[in-house]
């Protein structure tokens, strides 16, 4: 057993040597990881290469275990661009270290900064890959990789199955998010935009074969993957999450600013592919918008949160995308986006919904 950042790590020769499942996600206030990997094979180890140049100062200073401000990130990336001729495509902050993905000519690790203030910096040269892939009581509890594909009629809520209506074998399944109100006053439901490719706006529940068309995707919030669905008449969508014997049935209340999220904050999600899962806030990441993106402005990033949902649950399945991730106060902090390994998941910060002027509503749809 060892300690690593916010984790208690327990290593076994084989998983049959480990305690029986399910495993807790926390022990004594720390995250629990059970693994058969040796320390040098650990996917949580620092990746990339360390800079070997001088320490630089960043204002405002970046503190350990506190999410850096957008101003700090902007000033750091400007410094790297001005003094080292490199472009930052992505950053990830793990609490005690910073990993930065760089592109540019003649990048030299011997001159790139070793530290940004007190934070050690690791670099990925010429790479922009993320670690992952896009992917009331329930009528049917998800078990053993069998999702809840039951129809829920005209009354819908966070965590129901959605379909793009594609043909058998090419149908894409995702999860419904939160009911919202736009600045215009119109009400929508958030969805995962990449689940509806090719401009096909029709959305079905649970599948095209077994359900009905419930709405239309009308727009996407920039490059965030947060789409907005307008419900068909007579459908109603409430903010009440499915009831659960252990957790109860909370009502989503509001969006939470990413600046108010702390490392290891308890988090939850509920999808038709996983059921209710409890986890914790992991590391924070920033991804540069594509060059030439029409709405890009200086200092604007796609902000993401990597959450850890524990080794004791199955790997997040394709279809979980779009799920609202919420905290103990039932505030939505992000939306599931990428399924990682060992219980990790990348999610799009709900901050982007806040920036767009969206407000989480109790009800969307008819009679709302």
C-alpha cells in the first residue's frame, strides 16, 4: 500500500487477491485505488517530460491543490508563446504538477521552464491527445452491462436513454442531461452533441425501434459538445433524478461555477448505462479552441473536469455521454464527455452553460 497525491493505492498480484467487490471510492477521506500494475506502469504517474530550464513566475500564483484561475492559465500560456515560441494546445492540473501539450518548431526541453512558481511542469511535445474515447425509480436497473432501455412515456428526467435514430448497427445512444432556460426564456434539455452527428437533429427515446421521437437538437454551445434539445409538444422533463435505494432521488438545483469546484469534492452521476455512481473531482484541464474558430477570443478555453468514479464499478460505457455530474448540494458541475480507464471520466464544465446565460430549471417542456 502507498500514498499518491489524493490516492491510497493498494497493489495486488491479481484482482482475485483483492477484497471482494464492490470497493469503496474513499477511505479516510482519500480516494482508493486498487490495481495490479507496478508503480512504473501506473497510468496516474506523470506523463511527458520535465522541463529543465529556469523557474518562471506566474501571476496570480498557482497554488497546490487549488484550481488555477483562468487569468493564471492565460498569463502562463502567453509567457510560453512570447519567450519560447510555442503554442499551448492543452493543459492539465493535478494539484501538485502541471502537464502542458505544446506545438511549435525547435522545442527544447533544456530551456523550457522546470517550474511555474512552486508547481513542477511536465511537457508533451507535438501531442494533443486526450486519455479517453467518445462515448422516480428506474423501470429497469442497469446490471451486468445491460442498460436501462425502458421507455418513460411523456414524463422524462435526467438519465434517460437517447438515440440519434440511426439504422441498426449504426445507432448512437447517449444520456439526457439537465432542463435549462435560455436568455430568450425558451426551455431546453441538454444533450451530448457528438451523439447526433451529421446535422441529424431528431432525438429519440429510448431507441428508434422501441420508442418515439421526443425532440430536436436546435444548437450547440460553441465547441463544448453541450447541445440543446427542444422537446416535442406534450413531453415534460423534470430536474428530479431517478430515485435510488442508497442515495434517494435528488432534484438538480443549479449550475456550479468551475472555480468553486475543489479537488476530491464528492460527485455523482446517473445514466441508463451505469446506474447511480459516486465519485470525486479529479484534475482540471483546459483545451485550446481550434484555430480559426469563429467565436474564439483571447483567453477562452474549453474547460473540462476529470472525475474519478472508483475502480469498483465497470468501465464507463459508451452512451454515458451527456450525463449531468452533480455534487452533494445537487448542483450540476459538468457533463460527461469521454470515458477513460479505471473509473476516470472527462466532463465538460457546466461553466460553459453559465457563460451562455443558461439557467437550470425545475421543468422543461409542455406546461412549463
